[in-house]
């Protein structure tokens, strides 16, 4: 078995373990209150420590990093991912302070989707550079992070539905008010 095939096998085993773990996770479908959201966001932020640790473990290596096609890559792509992780954490804190802010919820949803892609890419970079431990650690995070991303997505849709209902109510009240004014003017 070649080293490359060995890496692919390790990656597949790690992903299989993540899938088995994900199937055992309960999917929470209840509505989020601001308190429940803050609790979830606090836990989500703590879970991101493992991602930051994995990124740091790879960046602290003194060896040249190779991309998936074997070419040497600089540390800049990894630094950008670490900076995006910091931005995501900032959005988490802001949404915790303003839980009904739809723009922040959408931003968090987009950032959490990008994080999943980044974790997958960085874990593959780790495997390609013989950092199996870091690659496995990051691979194992993909399913729980995906589960968290689904929860964020449901919350965003919940906020969007509430905003839509509020807008419909406002429009209906405005039409009724305008209709009432029109009646008053026509009767005079």
C-alpha cells in the first residue's frame, strides 16, 4: 500500500466514524428563544476551539506545506482560514447580543458553511503533508460542525419567517388603514 493510499484510507475511516457519530446526534427542531440561541452559540464557539487548535497545529509545523496537487503552498491560505474563523466567532458574539437580527443570522449561516469547506480543505492539506493526527482531528469535526450548521440554518429560516409574517401583518394593517381613510374621505 502506497503512502498516498494509506492517507486516503485513514481519511475514509475518519469520515466513516464522523458519519456514525452524526447519526447518533439528535436533530433539534424546536424553535429557538433568544436564551436557547445564546446557549447554543456559546457551545458552538467552544467547539470552534478544536478547529483553531487544528489550524495552529498545522501552521506551527516548519515543513513546507503541499496542496492537493502536490505543489508547495504558502502559509497564507491557512492564515486566511484562521482569520475567517476569527470573523465567524465575532459574528457569533454579535448574534448572541442581537438574536433577532436576520442579517447577522444570514452572515453566520454563510460563514458556518464556509467553515465546513475550510475544515475539509485543511484536513486534506494535513493528510497530504503527512500530518495524520491533525488531519484526523479536523476530519472528525466535520460532522458535528455540519450538524451545528443545520441548526444555524433552521434558526435563520425561523427568523426569516417571523420577519415575513411581520411584514405581511404591517402591509395588511396599512391597507386597512388606507381603506378606512378612503371611506372617511368618500363619506365627507
